[in-house]
C-alpha cells in the first residue's frame, strides 16, 4: 500500500476541485442554454365591447407575438353584440353579456370589423408581419410570454457557481 504525502495530495485535491466545478456546472449550463431557447408563448390582446363601442377601437398586433384577439361583451342591458369582419371572412355569433369571441390572425394586413346589429360600432385590427419593429398598441395582454433572456436561470447558475466555488475553496483550504 502506497502512502501519499501532503505534496502528492495537492495535485489530487486540485483535480477533485476542478472536476467538481466542471461536472457541477454542466447541468446548470444546460439549464441556462435550454431556457434561452424556449419559444415565446403567444399573448392575447383583449378588446372590450361596452357602451356601444369596441375599446380600444384600433389595435396593432404582430404575427407570432400577440396575433390572437379576444373580444368580450361587457355591456349589460343589451342582449347581443357581434364581432364581424367587414368582408365577412370571420365573425362571432351573437354574444350576450360576459361571452367572448377569439380570433387568431394569420396574415399581415388591416382588418376592419363591426357589430352586425349596431353597424355604427366599428373597429380595426392592424396585423404586422413577424419581426416587425413597429410599436405595438394593444389593450391588456395576457402575461404568459416567456422572457427572451432567461434571467432566472442565469441567477440560478451564478448562485450555484458561488456555492460550489465557496465549498471547493473551504475544502481545499482545510486540507492545507
């Protein structure tokens, strides 16, 4: 049996620390990289139907980002409203108070719509192509989009690195 001296243990301890650091960070690095490639979830733009109007009357959305629009009939005392494209390419049935209609736009363009029962109620959806740099005007959006940069994953990796490095330094310093 070979006895190791203190000088022969130093390179071994350094290799262990290096191995712990490298293999401890590989799963964390994988987590950070995979988090940054998560597709952005689409958000929904909401339009309220109230006081014989669509609010907001004009919205701008971007394909692949927030091109799903939900209209909600919020007007009480009025039995029905509809949401119908001026060219009749899409539309809702009669919506009673509390009901909604959702439509996802699939191509860029300007879409004018109205209520078939109250033709003076009008609105417009402007759909921009994916990657448009124009400002987006919407009403409220559903906050279920994943951030573009994974700040939480990065924070977890940094904290883990600090913990593992601190442990390694303490362990190494105790042996010397």
